[in-house]
């Protein structure tokens, strides 16, 4: 297995069987928060590396004895294992390509190591423990949030966890997933921002809603993602909710955005 220096995820997978069996490892379009489309998976000639979507590499510790691949039209790769004729490259226009590599176990155990290089998306400034601890960061993020003190420890834990969750969902824009799903939807923001308003986090909310006019079309449609038809109601409701709960007036830009979004002429033009 040839790998490059740098950040990487190393997975050591071990299987045990008292008879002949197979250790099967698959690549599928999923992640903790939803689907991550895979349009192409290629297995190299030495059968020890996948190239996914022409950019992401997965190295195997040893060559696979068997391999398989499938696309949306033929279903998941689990139904295509052990077939005689297999393609090393699979292409799927839908983005649901799947693949598998198989390693034989001749009774006993077998371990195969997978090495996934991680790209460094950005350079973070060096932060020392003394300069800024995790506790300090959370204390700053929670300084304006409503506190809850109840004798029920479980309810106390659930409230604290929920409070931190909505903060993780709103680093700038408001996202339905804090890990990989970085897509803003007004319908998701309606629930998350309402929770922020209910817990007195007005500065965080104001920062998010000030971006609403940037997502509005010339006809007044609040457009975040294709397929979102209920965004105008969500956006206008949130802006009014902010005004009522915070007591802060809306900026002129936000007022104009509401007027455009509620205009009857907009519905006629659409």
C-alpha cells in the first residue's frame, strides 16, 4: 500500500470465521447526515486502491481477491457479489454508484487496513490550550442563552444538549447538519432559528437573518435550494418572529425584503 504523508483516516478491519468466508468492504453514497453522491468508482489494476469521483482515494493494505460494482439501475452492490464478470470502473449518472472489495478468510481471522487521505480544506490559526480552551469557547457561545435548572438530571442534560446542538447548527448560516450537510434551507432555518429565539440568542439570529435579502430573487422569491416552494412564508414568519421576541426593529433592507416577498405582483409574475 503506497500512501502519501499527511492527514489520513486509518481503518483496521478484522473478521474471524471458523470456516471459509469473506471479509467484504463496500463504498456507498452515504454519510451521518444524508447522502453524498458517488458518480464514479474506479479500482486500479493492482486491486489495492479505489478512486472515487476522480478525486478521493482509498488505499487497501493488500490486493482484493474479488471485487464488484453496481449503479442505480442494477441496485446495491450487495446483490452483485461473486459474479464472474465484473467491471473495475462503475459510472452512475444518478450518483448512487456502489462498489465492494472482498478478502478471503480460510478459517481463522484476517485483518485488512484501509488508508483514506484527508484533504486540508483550510488553514486554522494555531490555538494554544492557555489561549482558548473548549470550555472558554462554549462559555462565550452560551453567554446570552437562557439557563435551565431543574431537579430532573435527565431533563437538565437534554436541555443542555439541545442548546449546544442549535449552536452547532448556526455557525454563520443555519444548516440542518453540523458535520457535512452545509446547505441552507429556509424551511430548516425556521425551526432552528425559532429555537435560538426561544433561548434568547438574538445576536446569533440577527446575524443569520441579515443574509436573507442576499438569497431573494428580483421577483421577491426567497430562494435557497431548488425544490423549496415554501420559503417565502418561512422567511417572513421568522423575520416577524424576531421582531416580536427580540424587540429589535428590522433594518430597512429586511423590511424591503418582506415587502417584495409578500407582494401580490410577485405571485402573478411567477
